[in-house]
C-alpha cells in the first residue's frame, strides 16, 4: 500500500522528518486496543501501519517493508500513533548485534573483495 507517486513524503508527515522519538529500525512495535472508528479516519498509510501492528508485532523496518511505506515516513507515523496511545513501542535499546562480530564480518568481506 504505497502512496501515490505524486504524493511527497512530507505531505504524509506534515513536513516533519522525525517523530517525537527517533525509532531505530529494529525497535519492536505492538498493538494496543484496536479502534475501528479511529482507523477509519486515518490516512491510508497510517491505517496500513495501524492495522498491521494489531495483527502482528514487528520491527519498524518490517512494518515499513510490509506496508510499502518509506522508512522515514513509517517512523513519523508510528511515533504519532504511539503519542496518541494507539500503539506501544518496545524499549529503545542499543543494537542487538555484537559490534566486534560485525567488524570481523566487514574485515572478512574486505579480504574477499
């Protein structure tokens, strides 16, 4: 459900590039209580995120990909939904990946190149 190609992302976010909280791509998002009346009043992109979060808990990146919405727009819309107490955002944590392991992988890839 991607936006019409003529609709710029800043239109969907009201010109904002960041939500109230800066969501990381691996942050999990959960549904709270579903409100069909509220969902009906949302823009299609926000509704796609709202509906999906009430079906399955996913990361910000997964929601963006599944709903066909850019990551930046997804972050802003999810922040808005969380600020309105419509969804829950998992705790902001550091990356779950071991930085030393990532460095070793990068070094190995450089050796292959």
